[in-house]
C-alpha cells in the first residue's frame, strides 16, 4: 500500500509554545519507510531517550514480520509452505490471527497471503495492453487466507499450498506504530505522534490542551485541504496513489490489486480511515479500495469507532455516516 502523505495527509500543529513541556520530533528511515516520531517531553535529552525506545521497538517488530530476513519467523513460515507447520511466537501468531479476522470481515478484500501473487501488472508506463484473463486468474492461484492454518494449541502456522507466502505490507507499519505508541505510554510519555509513512497514531493532547489535528487534501486539488479533523487517542491512515494507475478501454485501474480476482481496484483514488488502532486503519484503508465505495462505506458504517473519507476518481468526496468534518 503506497502512502502519499505530502499530498494527502499532513499534520497541523497548533499552540506549541507556552508550556513547560514541548514537542520534540525525529525523522528516521525504519522498515524501509519514513517514520516521524514526535513526543512531548520536558527537554531534548528526555525526548531522545523516549524516541530511541520507540525506534528499538519498531526495529524489533520489523525483525519479527520481515519476509526479506531469512531468519525471521515469517520467512520460516513461507519457506515451509506446503511442507509442515512452523511454531511461532504468540505475538506473531496473534497478529496473523487478527489479519485473518480482517480478511473475513472484508470478504477477502484484505489478505496477507497476497504475497503469493504473481506481479503481472505494471504501473510504470510500460503496459500497452491488459494481461489475459487466464494470466490474471493464474496470478492469484496461491492466494487465499482460507489456506492459512492456525493451531492455537502449539502456536503453529501452516500455509497449505506449496509456494504460498504471507506478507505484512498492508498492516505491518500500522502494527509497529501501535506497539511503539503503547510502549511510550507505558513509559509515561503523556502525548505524541507516531507517523509511520502515513500511518498516523496519536495520544494525549498538544501543549495548549487541544487535540492533534489532521488536514485532508483532495489529491485532484492539492492546493487546499477540504477538511480539518481532530485525532482523539486514535489513528488515521490514508491509502492510495493517484499517479500509479493504467487506463484500458476507458477504465482506470489503480495499483492496488484485488487478491481474490487479480484485477486492480477501480473507482477510488484516496481512502482515509480513522480507527482506534493504526493496524486496523491500515488494513481497512487497503480493503476499501478493493471493495469499492458503496460496499466499503456500508462495511465501515457497521463498525463501531471507525470512520472513513473516500475520494473517487472524479474527485467526489464520500464519507461514513458518523464522521464530523470541520471545513477550513
């Protein structure tokens, strides 16, 4: 899932003076992406200590879920696909179990076994025609969360099909942001932001007593934000990339692929999801692209404490029932 924070989502900070505590921010490259970590602290030394803790936690998560590291638990699961179950830590087992739960919730629009998919679509301008229906069908032959077998008794994971793989690209950074936030709260940090390349997780309030706020920008009119919303102890994720798409026969296909069919998603160019945890917001933002506006909104409206704002390929704005938009 591509994030385009600079175009779609940026943080509005207000009233950062006049308090004993101040916000301190560091920008780092973690998990192959940009992370902005902001903590409210008494001084820079204290802030750096907290940020170092967050970095260590994010790095720990990366080692757990990485499919590039041959020694990671995730890589061991993939290497034993179709061969035998692999015993894993409770943390990874629980993450996979939650991911399967989201797959069921979204009728398979979200699926961590998407990593098994053959990459037959190109969004770099090189494609001149659509892949054949047969090739598209073949590309997802090994995809399917139903073939991830979990054994809670011995904490093992088994991928039933040879060549099957799981990956956490659409959920991993959100999970890491959640874990870093939880750690800092446990350590006594009263307020801050973990911005994992667009997966934004906040807690506490600004030093002037107001909630952190985000502005949502229409990617088809980037010069002005159309909405300003407070973040109250939660997360927001914006997914999409209006520059990565192809047009065939008058239909615009985005780079986000439906893991059930192998066809790219159509109709949406931006999905912003608000949820209590970044992990869930991350997964749902991807899912909505695949489900489409009508089905996506219907599903979100059935979920407590979760809201969304969608922008279609004509620039029209759609929102869930209970979201309150403060226009600028």
